[in-house]
C-alpha cells in the first residue's frame, strides 16, 4: 500500500494528446524516418573509470538511459537485432513548446550500455497524428506481405483526440521505419469505450499458431488475433473497474517457482492505484489464456513496484534461457502527477529504469506474484564493494550493534553506486541520502508494522509545486519472518536523480525519481538497537556519460 493524498486521474492521453490533431495537420513531413549520423560516437566504454567525466551534465544519471535532449517517456519492448538490443522510447524533440511523440532508438550489446540511434519513427508524417506506444516484432516468414525478416512496429496514432493503430515497416534492422500501406490496421470503433484505445502489444501465441494484440481500452483490455499481422479479429476483453484508465498492457507465460509443470499466464497493465491508497504503477494478474480469452484466478491486482516512479513497463524473453522461467523488464522512472513540472536543465521526462530480471513466485497466502532483481549484466560495470565506516562488509563477518545516527561521507568516486544493507532489528531504522544542498531521500524500514517506505519530501526545492504524490511516503508491506527480530536485506541502486530499492531478493521493489543533486553523504539512523550484518557501497561506472 502507499500513503497518498487523493490525486486526479492522469494519463499520457490527457497530458500529451491535447491539440495533437491541429499540430499534426500543419506539421506533415516526409515519411522517411531520420537515421543516425555515421559519426555517432561508439558505445560507451564499460571498462572506463568510476568517476563522472569532466563536463558531464550535472543533472544526468550516470548509468540510467536518458534522452540526448528534450523529453522521454514510455519505453517500447526491445528486440535483439543484428547482435544488438534495439530499445525504442517515446521522445518529443519539440518539448516544451510543441506536442507529440515519436519513436527514438537506443541500442546496446548488453542491456547496460546504450548508444543513441536517432529517430526511428517520425511523428506527423500523415494525417493520423503523432506516434505513441506500441510494440515491434520480427515477421520472419513475411506473412504481412512486407518481406520475410521485416521488422514491424505497431503503434497508436492520435489525431483530433481519436486513437487508431498503425503499422510501420523497417528493412534496415529496426533503424528506421515507414508507414505500411493501408493504415490504420485497426480503426477506432467510435464507441464511448474507445475514447481510450491504444498501446498495441503484439505477441506470438505459438500454441495456437497466431499473433495476439492487446489494446488498452479505458477500464478494459481488448484481445485481438491475426494470422497475417494485417487483419485483426476481436476475441474478448478483460475488465477491472477500480484502477483507472489502463495503459501499456502485456501478456506472457512464466513457470511458477521455476517449475515447468506449473506454467502460468500473467496479464500486466499500467494502472492508477488511487483506490488502494497508492499512486500509478504496474499491476499484474495471473490466470489462464486459452487462445481467445484470459481468465483470472480471482486474486486481486498485485504490483510489480511499490515506489511512485515505475510505469509503462515492458517485458521480453531473455536470450539466455531455453524455457520461460523469467523475463527481462524495464519501466519509465517518472510519474504523470508531476512529470511535466519536474524539469531538469538538459532533458525532461525522467529516465528509464535499469533492466530487471522478473520471476513468478508463490507469495503470501499462496498467491503468485512477480518479483524482480537487477540484471546480472550490471555487475560487469560495478566495482568491488567497500564497507561504510566501521560496518561489516559481509554477512559472514561479526555483526556490529548500532544505535542512533551515523553519517558517512560517500565512499565511491561518484554518486552512481550500489548500496547493500543486511540489518536485523525490532526498531525502525532509516537510510538517508543527502546531496550538497542537504536535500534528502530516505528509505525507512519499520519492523513492528512490517513495512518499508521511500520518502523524498525534502528532496527538491520544488516540492511545493510537485504536489502530494511527490511529498507522500510510498509504502510496501514486508513478509513476516519466523523470528523475533526482522532481518532485511536491501540493495539500493543510486544514480543522479534516481533511486531503485530492492528488498529481500526483489520481493519488494520501490523506485523513485529522487530529485537529488550529487549525493555526498549517507546517513544510517536507528530508533533503537539494531544489528548490522553488512553495509557496503560499490561504485557503478557512469557508462551513459562516456
């Protein structure tokens, strides 16, 4: 749960869609997407130093993906093409004075170091409007009639407030796309329900020899099928009435607890948790997919992340697993409650999260739920951990009793770092990050109430204009343990302006745009006596700044 003052229902449509039709008609352009220049610098060196390079933008994270300039929001599911991961995201090069998004490309060999690839799908190339969220697939057999091996992108276009689904084709390995003949492939039906009609997520359903498209349609998700990726037939829908307007759906199958005999379908959507006392986030349900309909198991929505800033997440199958025991995932680290007000100097719209490995496990009460941990590839750019102050560096060392408040000077070359804590306590304790202006972001563990919270109330001089979602404490429940004192293992990925917290091997995640400048100090504060089994900091190379 999240302690949160009631907020209005905010979506990408209400914030980015106003006036798009008029702008689009006056901004028609050629249909060829912009390719990156040949002299684009190479992928940043993952073996470089841990210090931030001289001249780097002071507000830019070191290892989180951000746009070269202007505005970023939703990521689009990556594809592995030509040995490189291709990740597209929504980008508005006209921000803050012009509307509309297009697909910008970033490529990576390892899902950690990213290279800008320029604009792949331009906005306003026709009267259908700008280019919003969707998904891309490889048409290996050429069933769409656009060539075997073509990369096809499905995306929502919006003009005059009407949302339709369009198809784009790439013959240069996803670098640039052009509109396919006959758009839209799914027109807006013109019903009251279809005012929100977007975010086509296309997956391959091999068991039924078909393609499946999920569409976010207000309070419901629509399911459509096709054999040729051009003609789509409506099959069913799945509704939820208490989570606002659903967006960015997904559907996939995972083994429960790694058991091949317990494969379970997972339905995902970005949603508004106001009715549950929390902000927006990524909800998921488990059940059965029979080729035409998803049937839930009756359990309520579960949340992939309990922080205020993890939205529009995408998942995809790892390339290193022969069976579906896990998936990879990343999401947008911002919140529509304040995204447009929280501007930085060199870019806007926050950052993308690190890539996470997501698994399906049996949670409290026997209910399946997703848990996530940072991708192992991040370890390659992470240095050796060092103890904070006189704290132990390993759970095998003698634990140290601790009480009161201790401040540690940051022990890493930059504030791109990973903090690992292993603490046993029956009293509340806090880890606080402080920047040079004494602004802070705090993670609090409350053993008595089995809760962990992230709080950045004092993390920005602009909190007065960012509103209650920014200033609230965002809280998650911890699982009870069969002993008197709660032992919590916590990893925090800290970067300029961002914080991702993973508790107990990812059973609980809290992600937040911290609003901090350079973190210069770390405080550990306990209301009573705690036992510290380990407290370390490890530098992470600022690979996005090289």
